[in-house]
C-alpha cells in the first residue's frame, strides 16, 4: 500500500511560500488531500480484494425437461433405500455446475473486462488522476520557471523587510513629525476624501488593510539606534526592492499563470461534475454477464456480484460533494480575480495609518503579489511598504551618514582655502550628515555630486558659515535655513548641467556678495539666457558666469549699480551683444574669456571705473582700439594673453596708468619702444611670442618687478635691462641666449631667475651679488650651475 505522505510533494511547498497562499488555496489543498485519500483507498481495495464474483446461469425452454442420466445398479439400490433414509438428517447441497476454481477465475476476469462498466472499474484511478491534476494546478505557478524565480526572490526580500529592525525604526522616524504639519495633513486628507468622485472610490482598497484599524506608530527610540551593520543591511534592502520593483512591474506573468491555473481548475470541476453525475448510477452490485465461453466452461450467461460496488457508490457520491465544494471555491477565486483590479495596488490606507505619505502605488505582478499577501496577513504589505518610501530611505541614509561621518572625523577634514576660510569638502555622499552642524567653526562648505540634499534648520548653528559651494548638487532648504542663509551667506558657487537645476532660493540671498555660476544658461537653439532677476541681491559685488552666453543677460543690469566685478567665461560661443556693459558703470574688474572676440568691444570704453580687464583666449588679431583705453584713467591691469595679436600699436604709450600688462601666448615679433613709456609697469609678461630683440628703452621701467620673455627667439639682452633694479623675477628661458651680462649683479633684489633652454656655456660669477637669489630660485641646468664659483654655489644653497 502506498502511504499518502508520498504525495505531499505535489501539494506541499516551502514554508516561506505560504504567504502567497490565500485561504481558498489552503482550503482547496486540504480538499485535494481528502480526495487523494479517497482515490488511494479505492485503488488499494482494487488491488487487494476480488473485483467481481460470477456464477453460471442455466437457461432452458418451458417444454424442455432435464434429461436423467443412465443409472447403475448401485444407484438403483440407493434410490430404493431413499424412503428409509428420508427420516435421517440431510446435508445441504447447492446447484452443481461441474466447474473448477480456474474456470471460475477465468469467468470472473472475463466478466470484469467485458460486462462491468468502465466507470465502475476505473473510478478510484479517475479520482486519483483528477486529484493530482488539481494539486498540480494549485501550485503550478510556484514551479513554472518564468514565475518561480520572481516568487522566490520576492519572498526572500519580503522576509528580510519584515524582520529588519529598520522597519519599526522608520515608522518611528516618520511619525515623529511636527504636530502642526500632521494636523494640516489630516485636514487636507479629509477635504480630499470629501471631494472624491464615486468612481474613484473603487480605487483598490484591500479588505485586509481595512481590517487593521490600529495605527502602527512606535515610540521614538532613545539611544538604542541601529548599529552600522543593520543600517548597511537595510540600505542593501532598499536597493534590492528598487531593482525588484523595476523588474516585476514590467510584466504580468504571475497574474496570467494564476488566472490560467484557476480557469483550468474551474473547467476540470465542471467536467468531473458533469460526467460523474451521469455515470455514478452505473456502479451496481449485480451485473449480468454474457460472454461466449461456452466451449470452455459449458455456460454462456453468468450472474456477477461487484463486491465493491456499494462502497464505490458511496465514495463517488462523497467525492462529488468534495469536487462541488472545490469547484465553488474555484469559482469564488475566479470572481475575485476578474472582478477586482489586481494589477493595481494602492497603499492609501498604509499612507494614512503610518504617516508615510510618499509610498508609491504599484502595478502588474508586484501589485498582484501584494494582493495575495494581504489575503494571508496585511501586516506584511505594511512593513514592506516602508522600503518603497523615499522618505524612509532618506532617513536610513541619514542615519548611516551620521554613523560614518562623526563630528571628529569632519573636523579632521577641515582645511583653509584660498580665501583664508575654514573649508569642509564632501564628495559623492548619499546626503548631508547631521554632524556637520556640530562643527560650529566651519566657514566654507563645499558639496560635490550629492543629490537631493535638504539643508535643515540646524544650519543656523553654523554662525561662521559665509561660503557655500554646490557642484552638481540639488540642494533644498528648510524655511529656517533659507532665512539663515539670506542673512549670513556671503559667497555662493553653483555648478550645474541645466539651468533648471539652479536653486530658486539663490535669488533671495540679500547679503550675498559673490556669486559664481558654472553651467549652461541658454539653449543651443534659441540662445535665450535663462537667469531670473537678481534684483534682490542688494549686496552683490562679484558675479562670475561660466557658460555659453551669446549676449550679456538682462538680469545682470539689475545689479549694475553695485556690481564691481564681472567674470564671463564662455565655452567658445561668440559673445555678440555687449551693450548692457555700458550700464555697469561701477565695474572695476571685467573678464571676457573665450568669447570669440575679434575686436576689443567698444562698450568697455564706457567703464570709467575699470581697473582690470582680461580678454584671455579670444580671437584678437588687432588691438588698434587700445587708444580708447586712455579714457580709463583707473585701468592698471590689462590682460591680452592667449590671442593672435601680431603687433603692439604705438598708442600703448597713452596707457600711463598701467601697472600689469600681459601679452603672453600671442604672435608678436617686434616690441615697440613706445611700450616702455608706460613707466608705471611693475609686471610685464611677453612669454610665448616670436620676439627677437628687446629695445634698450626697457631701462625706463624702474618700477618693474616681474619680467618674462620665456619661449621667444631672443639672442642678446640689452644692458639697460639690468638697470631695472627692482626686478625680483626675470624669466629668460627657452631663447637663443649665449651670454649673461655680469651686470646682472645690479639686480640685488632678484629672487627668481630662469635661464633654462638657452645656449649658455658659463654663468657669470657676479650672480653671487644677488644675495637674495637661492638655488631653488635659479632655474638652470645642473651642469651650468657647476660653472659658478664654489663660494657662490654654497651661498645659493644656503637657505
């Protein structure tokens, strides 16, 4: 006999999968077990007991008499004695058939095969087969390759989410919101519920969610926060849930498989009920058997008894009852599948009960599995919903950040930046650690590639914070934080990819003095600058735009009355419209870099207060307009480097106020003597040109401190150069010089001398008179340095 436990593999699944078995699946599984037992019991009886017992049946005509056999003499004597023996007790005897045991077995077998109805013969086997099909249909989606992997993955994630310590902690963190905000949310929710249309009420409301009226709110924990390991595990869970949701929401194979197996069960139920109801009457106790075996047995007609007919008849009726209950349950399942929208799942009730407002609704197979879980226990979906919430994820990231970035660790990363401020730089973090606000000495905060950052109200603790740099960051401000930055922030640097990433709060920083924007401010098609009015920036003095501007933005004019420094760094886009520059009469510094300028813009000549002008990396070839600079009485620094200037016009002599002049990286071949009439020059850079000769008039520049002619074609130096006794830096590298005049000793203040890349064979010993010049400041080949007297070398090596 086969034990029933051998069939458990058809119906029993992993314990974890029970969460996806609603009550009807569990109920039908038990019904299948009972029906399986009926089938196994019937099959066992079929094997172990006689199936049918048959006896021959005599047939004769009414006029026919039974022939008497010829009697012997002994039989005659016995018959004569019969009256005398009648008074004695008689032994009961039946109708003799003259058949042996083998003939009876043969007759039983033939009548079983020929006369017994097929339903009566195969009833237990049919029950067994139908039941196994029911079991397979009930659990096929757990075994089908296309669906089983998703189910196993989902169950694995679900169990981890349910048991994660973060689930309870997250609900606690979210529930600890401002009471006023909470009341406001409740009020708005009640108003929305009143205005909902009747059709929208049918949005998925799972009965299981309504069945738990209590609100899952846990008291805010004290110091027993999550440890680092638990935080990392929860973080990994968030990533798994995101990827799983993207994968599962793409299709509906789970829903389709479950619908198909339910339809098969309903069809099977109808089939079984139909033919069993008709054929159950064919199970009879007495069976008439007519088989042509008279030549073997002497009989043709038999009367048979189906030994298990009575039992099979009862079992069949019992089986039909179970099938009817099974079928009705399957019909209810079909109603549930087709009447309700199982491809959409709303967390509305979870959002209301937990206070987590950003839990998204899901669809397709993800929604279907959540509906199935709700039939098992709605608490699973509530706890699972925590890992769909961005608010919850941000809380977790914040907690992990606070564990990783302690206040002591942040203090160790403090450096002093170029503006002499204590700066903290954070790069590619998942958020902003709360511990930053414990570093109260912080003056400059630099955030790079940190997305979706919210500056909380606790930023007001950083009373010394004056500078904020945002590189590829999307920073949102709390109301209190906005007020604090409006009053305290002095410098703001923002680097972005799209102008829409510019924070709106920057336009209200009324104490801001310096604003640096890097990114595209205009589209490639329209070239319209997308920059809102800067009217509120009353204290703005410096504005830097690294972008692709084709014209000066109109919004800059709003701050023209107090703007002192304007820096425009283009990406090579031609800057055409410069008329707005005329309105910036208070500008003292102007930089127009890589703007593809071919001439010096005339609008610049109206800037009477201009002190420094930089036209680096443009396309300037002629600078005849330089004569107009004579009206800029305050101009002290002119940078025309990295252009294509061929010559310096004589009008340069009219720029008598110039102190710093940059002509490096051009194509200048001849230095006009008029250049050296700018006798206030202290810094002159002529490197990377094609200059062959330095006029002796250079000696006029008695205020010259820095002179560079690196990378030219100069063969000789005029002695008048060494009359510039205030020179501290002299760069003569990569020329064609072969002799350095002993008059170099006149340069007593020289601290940096570059001679590399020339044709010198020996250095003059008079270099020893340059007492301030050390070996680190003398840029020359080692072999050439060895030509100096030993005492001079020792003097230079002494720091």
